[in-house]
């Protein structure tokens, strides 16, 4: 009956093998990730290669010390003893490999070759013991040296590559199976009695199969754990990169609040805070850019923001949003500080000074000098999420925000670069930063504001 007749898809060996390859591909790789994330993980894995090299070197030293400590326990010593030779060769190989790991990243085939050499050297040393001491091959079946296989398999877990774990475990299981078969060929008597096996050089097939099964089971569990850890590693790296990018768009303080939210941010979530609001605007921007290509306009904005933003953020300001050439900043909205007005006034003066330096640099370079206008207000604001559904925005809302935008426009009328409400200046002095206004304007009429406002000109 065909697949169409039965209504079920047919299963062929090709389908099974194809499924197996896909399953293994899914086990070995967590899926597509951005190139920068893969590069970061690759750097982490390169560091793992060095850790593996140092562990291997430490293993050579420990094994050599153990060999030296037990050397005198045997009466038979041959002219050429393979164990010291193997340790010396493997030690030299490990040193070379460790040196290479600090110079360049290992290719994938070299990593697998290193794992194969590790297992081969260990199995060769186990195989050599009976010949070194003049005993039948079955002697090595009782040696505890096989336990080092688990260290070799576990070392590969440091690279977070389940493929290498499986490869090393498979090589170890095959190697031990070969040694068990060789012991039988060498004449070891077969037995089914565990007591005879433990007290003689007899070979108990079930015991050797148990050792191989233990190696396979350990490898499988470790490979699965490594795969899960690798997926978590990639996911964590992606989330950290996304958080770093996220901070660039919503601001540092908003990003911290969103990350710390237990149930996620919803529209309407917010807190009422006493905050200082700063509004900065680039004067002459429209006139200077009216005939500029779009790329030059963006470059000018980047230059302007690149000069002022480090000063704003260094003073404790949280950039709420960019409004063309305007910058809306809050102090004490994202987190209460108790010094929001002092921080805002001090930062405003630093911003004005930096803007003056920028203006002088442009004039010296023969470019049109551009100045700023800056306004400061204070009051209770709501700092929270607005929007709907999947499109939210963290922002500050309140009369102080609206007043800051209107006050900045009024600064032109007052022929000021930096202007603030009298309340902001009073609170700044109370919070520890004393400033003397150039002049005070009482009961000033500001467009769009219903009641007169007492203001002070700082620059």
C-alpha cells in the first residue's frame, strides 16, 4: 500500500537518516544568531580552549607524580617503559597546543583531533601497563586508570559543544571495547562469576559492557546538559545584547525599570515623582540646515548630541526623548534622588559651557556657529508607560514638562541661553547647589501658560 493509499506518509531509511541529521544539527547548534553574538560566544570558546589546555597540562603532571609514586611497587621494569615516554610526548603536545591557543583560535577539526589524541594516549598507556610489568593483558582491566576517561569527556564540556562531548565519549567507549577484546584474544579466561573476575585475571564480559554503558550514559547526560547550557548561553548573550541596544533607545533608567519589572510593563504603569525637567533646543538649526543634504543634517545632529549628551548623563540626567533638535531630560523622575533640582541646575550650566566650546570650535573651523536654548522647571510628574498594546513608550508627563518646552521658547524673548523657574533655583539652593542668577523676571507672561511665572536667567 502506498502512502497516498494509506493516508499516512511513508517512512524510509533515507527519511530516518535525514531526520537524524536534522536532530543532531539542532543539538549541536542553537540556531541562527546575530554575527556579533556568535563572535562573542566564539571568543568565550577560545578562552575555554586555554582552560582545557591548562587542565590537560595539570593532568600530565598529576599522572606523572602518581606514576612515580607507584613505580617502586613493581619489581619488573623493562629497559624501555612506554608510560614515561607517552607522558613526555603528550606533555610536549599539550604545551604546543596551549601555546597555539593563545595565538589563534583552534579550528573545529583541530579540536576534534585533540580529543581523539587525548583518548588514544590514555588507552595506549592502559594497554602498555601489563607489558611493562610482564603480566597478561587482562591486568589492565582491573586498573583504575580508566576513570580518567570521565575527566577527558568532562573537559570537552568547557567548550559548550555537545558534539565534542559525544565524540570524546564515543572514542572512549570504542577504545575500551577494543582493549576488552584484545584481552580476550591475548588469552584471558572468560568467566561469569564476579568473584572470580575480581580475584584473578579472568575476563567478565558483562563487567566490561557495564563500564562501556557507564561511559555512554555519562556522555549522553553530559552532552544533553551541555546542549541546554549552550542554548542558554546564546539566549543570554542575545538578551544582554538586546538590553544594551534597548538602553540606547529608551534610556538607561527606563531600561532598568523595565528589566526589574516582575510582571512586565503595561500602558498606564507609572509613579508620581518630584522631578526637575530640562528642555534643550538647538538654535538656528532650521536656518542652518535648510539647504543641507539629509546626511549632513543627521551628521550635525550627531555632532550636537555627541557633545551635550555625555555632559547631561554625567550630571545624572535621564534623556527622555529627542524631539528633532530638541532634547527632553528629567532629573529624579526615574528614581528619586532628593537633589533633582541641584543636579539639573549644575548640569545646565555645564551644558551651556560645553555648548559655548562647541560654538567656538565651529567658528574656528569656518562653520556657522550654533547656540542652544535651555529651560529648567520642577514639579510633580508622572513617569511611566504610555501607548497601547505592543507599542509603549516610557516618558514623563506633567505641567512641568509642558512648561519647560514653553519656557525654552520664551528664553529667546528674554534674550537668555539658560532660563529656569524661580522655584527650581530655590530648590537647588536648598538641596546644596547655590547659584546666583544673572537677573530675575517676576510674573513673566509666557505664551501658552495661563498664569504669570517667576523666572531667573542663568546664562
